[in-house]
C-alpha cells in the first residue's frame, strides 16, 4: 500500500531548513552524460524518486554508475545499448523526454514510448517534434511509440530553429542535440530558465559553444567530440520558494539556507510588495519573519524570469490566509488548479473563473480532511494546507511528493511540524 502523510495542523513552525539540489536542473545534466563516452561527475544530486528513476534508466541501457558520496555520482556512458531501454518506465516518467536529444546525437535512429508525468493538463509534445523536424529529423508517431530518424542532410549556415512555445524541455532537447552537431544553430523562442542555463554551462564545459545572444535566443555551435565534465547542481529555487511560502502561510519564523536568490527576483519583489518581512543574513540565506500586514492581489505564472508555474499552488494556499481577494492565473496548464477543489473542501472560499483562473477570498479557517496528492507541486501545497488546518489532514499517495522533495516529513518535523509518514 502506498505511503501517506498524516498531519496535525496549527502548530507554529520555527527553526532552520536547507534547500537541496535542483530536480529540474538534474535531469538535463544527467541526460548530457550520454553525449560523451568519457566519465562525468555530478555533485549536489537531489536524492529524490524522479532522479533515482532517471539514473535507473541510464543504468538499464549500460551506463556505469558509481556513487562517490551521498550526493556525488560518477557516470560513464561508454557502452550504451538502446535496445535495453525500459519502455514501461519511460511511459510513466515525464523526465524521460530529455533522452530524445542525446539519443538522436548518439544513435541517429531510435523509438520510444511517449512519457508520462503529472496530470496538470494537456502537455503536448508537438513543440519537441517540430523542433527536431526543423533540424532534419523525421518523427513519426506509431501508436504509443515515437519513431525518430536523423536524415543525412547538411543544415545551412546559422540554421534557425524556432520553437512554437516557451518550453523548458524542448529548449533543453534542442541544446542537447545541437551540442553534438558540427554546425551552428540559432534557437529562437527559447526558454532561458535556471535549469536551461545550467545545462548550457555543462555543454560549454563539454566543448560546445553556447551563448545567449538575445531575449529567448541561443547560439549553439556544437562538437562531434564532446568530453566529460564535473558539475555541481544549483540549489533548487522551487524548493526554496516552497519553504518561503510555507513560512508565510503558517506565520512561522524560519531561516532557509542555500537559497539561490538570483533565480527568484520577481518572486521576492512580489512578496515584498504584498507585505512579506524578510532578513538576508548572507547571500545564500533568507529568514522569513511574521508579516502582520500581508495581502495579495494577483499572481500569474510566466516564463523566465517570471514566477514559475511550479510555485503557483503554494501561492494558492497562502492566499487562503491573507485578507481580501487574490486572483491566481496559470496560462499554461489547465489542470494546475485542481488542488483548489481540495482547499474548498477544507473550508476555503474559492471561485473558479475558468480552468486557468480562480479567485481566492481570505482569510479562511481550514479544517483537516483526507485527500489525494494530485501531482508533485499540488502535493506540496496540500501539505502546507494541512500544517495550517485545524485537526488532522491525511494526504494519500506520498510518492508524488517524494518525486521532488527529499524526506519532506523529516525536514518539516525539525521545524516543529506534526507530520508523519504512514503506510
């Protein structure tokens, strides 16, 4: 039987918590190890389910995996057998989409099942397919499988690839594939979020030449002889944002360490405008203090450098505890707001305008109930709701949260939270 979280809310939270390595940055960096037969060393690995799954897939196809420390791994993809690809794991794992670029670079032709992932709305793969087709790749969908075949053609000088939307993973796939080509690619309408920037740093270490040449534009000059690399994964801005919003929502006093504030510029600006009270003891730490005059008006997710969609559910919970009406708007995922239905069951006052927008009226007293963990970020948000609520909250399917947050219940217990994991 799947684990669940049982929370008794209403307890004040105080203390320190440290941010781990970024899940979203780990995926493309792990994928980049496939572009070389040399050894690659990655440190500050987040010890979470999705990262373990990614490494398991690498190992299944023949990668040599050696753990050098608790969060340090050495990977060598010298003898890779694409026929051993575990298709069933691929089909249930959204992060597996990032194998496409490296597989094209390494093999030219392959087929794989379509990836799974969080149920937060339609997540079409057309942007990936279209980008690859612009680079001379023939993509065919046959049932549950996608067939990729690299055409033997020479791309024109300064070949342009224009994405159909600001897609993080499509941008990463183009970078991963283009880094292996002995040609220059100009990528436009590219996402330039923190995890994409991290991948660009790694590919530059490997011998490619990647630079940002304008707003949402990358210039990529690849190399057919990419080498190994050493890289420390950046601390997770989504986890940092989660802990900051948790502190505000529970009216706690929490010191959050290892925060990369560079990737949270608008996040902090908005919160300060709303009345949040912060101290910055050093460049990597944020102390959240009680904010008696905190009120929100509108939060909208946007592409980088805006507030990312992954933090929107936490803002939704925070809005239930602030005075007045708050408009929550996620233009991208029409299923992102489903967790708000659970908050209404807990006693929140939320009006759905359409699948992308909702108005949350606060403050309201939440009461504990039993509910599902709909997806990774919704699960984290509902944990925060449980910490606020009176009574007992039970959140089923703890695995969803484990995918992105390492031992979350143990870390929250150190802040004084009454949360435990049960079978």
